[in-house]
């Protein structure tokens, strides 16, 4: 039985390493996407906050890589380490969505990838809690932008209408997004 537990811990550590590698790819993707959108397609984005957030992601990812390399983790610590990574990613992705159009940003559905990856690391209960947090943050972001509590950052040159001010669209996108996250969680946990 102990051998099975050790194998599970080894597999989780390997997946945490993959998660870190995927995050490096995501950092490159964000930078290339912003540069392509602004230079090639003349889309106006608030580049400074996006690049600062990307730098923050790179810093915490480097910290995670060093921690994983130099620390021996128990099964409990592996779970906590996965949860910390997941929460920082969820918060960072929510902020990134905010600065790149909010509800108007088609990349909100990239949370599905995050949900799938982390459901492979977390328990079923933790995966559903994570799905709830994602939905709470994104729908909260949509509501705050709709109510002008948070400033809306439109992606000028992409959409020329303010769909974030349309309550029917906001309700629909919130429902579709939330149900998609929970369905992805169901299938992957």
C-alpha cells in the first residue's frame, strides 16, 4: 500500500512539474498574443498592466520551480502546493481577462484548460471548489464591470459594441461560462 502511495506522490510531483512548464508556455503565449494583436492587428490593449501581470506570473512560476526542485514534499504538502499554484493562476487569469475586455474577451474559456489541468492534481471536492471560485471571480468581474464598479477595458479594434452593458448577453455568457467550467470539472475529476 505504501508503494502505491509513493507512486501517487511521484505522479503528482511530475504533474506539478508539467503545470510549471505549461505556465512558461502560457507566459510566452501572452506576450506573443499582445505583441501580435497590437502590432499586426492594431488592437489597442493596456500593455503595461498585462506585461506587469505576466512578469508577476513568471516570478511566481520561477519560485514554484525552485521550490519543487529543492524541497521534499509530503502528500499533504503536494496538495497544498497544487492549490496555491491553482489559486494564483485563477487570480492572475481573472485580472488578465479584466484588462483584455472582460466579458468581451473570447479567451475567458481558457479557464477550461486550467480546470482540466488542476482537476488532475486536486481531489474531486477541491476541483469543484476551484470551479466555484473561478465562476465566482469571473461572474463577479462581469457584474462589477457592468455596474461600473470596476472600469471596463474594451479591446479597441476588436469589438465596436459594448456587449458588457447588455444584461441579456451578460446573463447568457455567465451561464454558459459557469456551466462549461462545472461540466469540465465533472468530466475531469
